[in-house]
């Protein structure tokens, strides 16, 4: 499976959470936005400040996160992505999720490859499904 992987998936994997993406081992090729790196590292930094985790534990989580990101094909954010993200969407979607969705859709259009959206975010999942993408990882309502 080729999957667009958002920050929620990477964070749950790096943090070793029990509700991490069950389909992770099925991903043969992962794609993500450069935005995911910033999102993940900012979240880890907030977690460090809020939970006062020991430096050794935080260093291990950060290293795992960077290893996961390095395994992905990273798509840079450019004006084409931002223009696409600014366009009206068929569902309610925040800015960061819109950038992720725009990146995924543009990657799919450019490559012609089938793409699955891997996210734990319900809003991104709904928007991705509205655009015809298969979704894994999101809670079903």
C-alpha cells in the first residue's frame, strides 16, 4: 500500500501508544508533507514541557520520530500546495489538515498512483474520503 501519512500517525508510533496505526506494517511506500516534521517536533517539545519527561526518554522518542520521518517520501510545501489548500473543500477542514490533504491530492495527481490516507484525525479522514481516497486509522463515527 502507498499511504500518505500525517503527523497524528507518526506521533502515535513514536510515542508507542497502544492505539497506533494497525496498518503501519502494510505500508510499502509512505508519503508526507514537510509540514509533518514541524508538527511532530513541536508536539514533542510541548510534551516535554508539560510532562517533564527525562531527557533520555525524550531523546529516544525524538530519535524514533526522526527515523519514521526519514522512511517517508517528503513533499515540500510550495505555492501550488498552498493554493490548493486555500481552495474551498467539500467538508470543514482546518489549515494544517488542508495542507496535508492538498499535498496528498497533488502527489496522487502527479504520480497517477493509488493513495491511501493514513490519519487518526476524523476531519482529515472525512475530507480525504470526500475526495475519493481510501482512509485507514481514523475513528469511525
